[in-house]
C-alpha cells in the first residue's frame, strides 16, 4: 500500500493519543512532560505531511512552521524541567498529586 | 593517467555494480550503499588498528623509549594481539546493572561515531553519502553520543560511572557550542551546508602556490584552532580526558565494561577522532585539494589521508606533551574564552567578505580578531598577583 | 515513497512511543522517548523534509532527551512510577483517537498519493527564513534567550535565604 495522506494522518493521530495517554495517566511530572513532547511531535508530523501532499508548487510554509515549533518545544521543555527541579527542591517529591498547595 | 588513478575506486565500484545491471532499481541502490559502507568500514577499521599501535610507538618515542616492538616487524601486528586479548576476556556484567541499557550503550556510541564518517568527502566524487545538510547531520549524530555516554554511566549502577558520565556529558555539551559555532563562518562564506560544496569552494590558487583553503585566512586559522581544540575535548583526549583519567575516576563511564565492550568504547573514541579530523580537513584544509598547483597529479584521496594523518599526529603529539586540565578549568575555558572567540570568527569572516576578499579583507579581519583576543586576555587574566616576598629567619 | 520503509518506521515509532508512555521505570521511558523521536525524524526524511529531520534529531535527541535524563538524575527519590494505569486517562485518550480517526475517514480529499516535488534544499529554507520569516526568527531568538535566563533563575540556589 503506497502511503497516502490518510495513512500519515492516522499515524500522527495514534502518536498524539499515545502522548495524551502518557500526559493524563501518569503521576510523575517528567512523564507528563514526555507526553506533551510526543503530542507536539505528532502535530509537527501533521504539518509536514500536509505540506508534502499539498498542491505543488507551494512555498515551504509547513516546513517553516515545523522548524519553529521544534525550537519553541525545546524552550518549553527547558523551562518545564527547570520548574520540575525547583518544585522538587521544595516538596522533595515529583508526584503531581502532592502539589496541592498554593502557599509556597 | 592521473584522472584514472584518482577515480580508480569509483571505477571499481561501477564495475562491481555492473554485475547487477539487470536487477530492479532498489536492489542496485541497496548494493551501492552496501559497497560504500563496506569500503568505509574496511578503511577506517584498518586505520583504527594502525593508529592504536602507532600512537603507542609515537608516545613512546616522545618519552624516550620504544613503543610496542615485539609482535611483528616493528610491532605493527600489535593490534592483532590486542584484538585476540579483548575477544577472549570474560565479559563481566554487574549483577544489579540494567542489562539492556548496559548492553546497548557501547553499541550506540560506536554506531554514532561510524555514522558521522559517512558524509565526509574522501576524494573527488568519493563521498559515501552526499546529503544536502551534511554538516548538520554530522553534528546531529555527534550530539546523540551524549545520550549513549549517559546510558553507559547509568547502566553500570556504579557511582564512579555515574559521576564520570555526568562529567563527560557536561564537558561534551559545553564544547559542542564552540565546535558548531566555529563552522558557521565557513558555512556562511560558502553558502551551503553540503561538504562537497565546501570542498569545491576551496579550489583555486593564488600565484599558483597559495591555495584558497580557509585556513589561509585569519578567521579560518582562528576557527581551525578553535575547532581542533573543541574536537580534542569532544573525543575526551588528553589534556581533556578528565572523564576517563585513571588517577581520578578509575575509567569513568567505562569502568564496568570488560573485554570486547571496552574495546568497542576504545574504537568509538578513535573513530570519533577520525571523524572530527576528517571534518576539520574538509572545512578548513581544503578537503582533497592539493596544496600547490603543480602537485595536482597526485590522487585526491592521497591528499585527504595525508592531511588526516598530520592532524592525527598532532592529536598524539598533544597527548604526549600536555598534562591534564582540571574540570573547572575546562569549563571556564569553554564558556569564557572559546565562545566569544567563536563569535568573533563569524564577525571576522563577514568583515573579510565585505572588505573584498583580498589583502584589505585579510588585514581587517586580522585586526578584528586581534582586538577581541587582546580584550579577552586582559579580562580573563587569572595570574595571581604575588606579594613581595618577606623573609623570616630563625632567631 | 517506499511503503516498506513507511511500515517499518511507523511500527518503530509507535512501539517506542507506547513504551515511553507505559514503562514503569523512568530511565527506560526516557530512552524510548529518544527512539520515538528518531522514528519521527525518519518520517520527516521519508516526506522529503530532510532539514527538519536533522534539526529534530539534533534538538530533541541531542538536547531535550539529555535534559530529561539529567532531570531524572537530579530528582531521584522516586524513579519508579506506581505503574497503575489510570482508567480515566486511557478512556479520554481512546476517545480522542476515535474522534480523530472519524474526522480523517470522513474527509475523502485526503486519500491522495504523493505528488512529485522538487527537493527542498537548505539554501531555499535559508532564503525563506531571511526574507519571509525574519520576524518569527527574531522572536524565536528572543524567546530562547528568555527561556535560557528563566531556566537559570529557576534552578539557581537562593544564597540569601537560609
């Protein structure tokens, strides 16, 4: 079966739902971050797939969006992990169920 | 005549592929890739074996002794003896180690090192895999090495291994920045990320004797020195071998590996050395071009491997000469000196380009580099100011 | 486009992602996460966007994965998750997946094969970045600087307060 656009979208939908599963059903803060990064990667895959299968010739808009999305996802992962470390220093645990107080 | 000698390997490969001329297209592609890979592995594994004995002999001569000279003529069969020793050693895995991670780490390190060799042009038309973003591929694969080093340290379930792995990763990440930024002037001046285009932009000779290599420009020379030093650090070679110094941390992340896996780490380090030297030759030393116009009849791969050998000799020479630096000295050097100098090289390259690429450009970029170097030397002066000596005598 | 390559890469990526989402030991999940991203980069290569694939490997596997394992090391009290899969999360994920699949099925314009395309060179991407996308480029540069400074401030130890 030659890969059609539908097949790529199905793969990226699966990746997205696996990321969603990781983000929703895990209690460790870093696992949740892993899930979020997987969801972002699935969205990037969607962008590139639509760019490739779109009408030709077209400007590389999908590719550009994917490049910027990767850069922004990296920045967000950095800040997220810094927050995990900072919160761990205070609470001595990374179980998100324990982060239940607004008072610092 | 010289052209046929130059292209002799390409002709050999085409002759081999002609046996498959009536096969489907994908089979020919796979066969072509396999021939490339086999040739690459053959050449570099032989070079690895040779360097492992030559290094010890050269180090020995520098330390006023013979190196290994028992096995074979002048000790050149020593790698065979080493190989047999490594193969028959018992493979010890710590009981509480993470078996999968412990097993995969040396494989991953060796795989990423060998992958990086694939995009370097070894001669005219002799790049194994010519990718459009070849330099980016090299660095992407190099940054995967850090993850593999961490796997080695963590999978051993040993505090020394973990500490060694963290130090190694900190060192490698810090020096990855100067390594990559010093390639920016070259990419900027050439306008392409493909190593073939970069080598092609370095042809031509001024007055027939001065080649247009990037190392003959001031920013190119500075960038080459910075790139070479960063390469020394990336491959964990003395004087930057804190992650594997025996007197400090046993063997760092390689402590719990014995026999063939240790040999794999060893091989990965040397092949990383080859890859970085190969890239330095491609980016700054003109790739496979001859240094003088009259010597162009010598085949291109001879020139490439000659330049590579000179760089490897400098690696070994530095190892035999300089003592080990402390980890905080290494980090300070990276962030406070090499990073600003790397950025200055980009500015100097732009100045060289816009002042016309002749003598005026050369002098202006030299001025920029010297200015920043002097300012940094004054700012980073760490020599202790000693008080005048006072003498106290026993009464 | 090679269908055998597509099937192999799809299986690799989805298996690694599933492993990253469900393994109890955190380090194994992080390493499978890196493998999943290599799989996504392979997809990008298959789709003809090689530059993005290389950037993906460089940024995610070389930087984000290393960052995640460093953070795991620094927050080491519980490297195991409790391993009990929460059913609410699984139901929501399956519902989202079902919704997306229904939306894909319903759109007939999507079952097209890949058209012929001229190769997207790095030169073209560089040109477009510097002309059409120069404002987003500068904004992303500022954003990365802000993220760098912010992360440093977040993890710097307070020396004044005891």
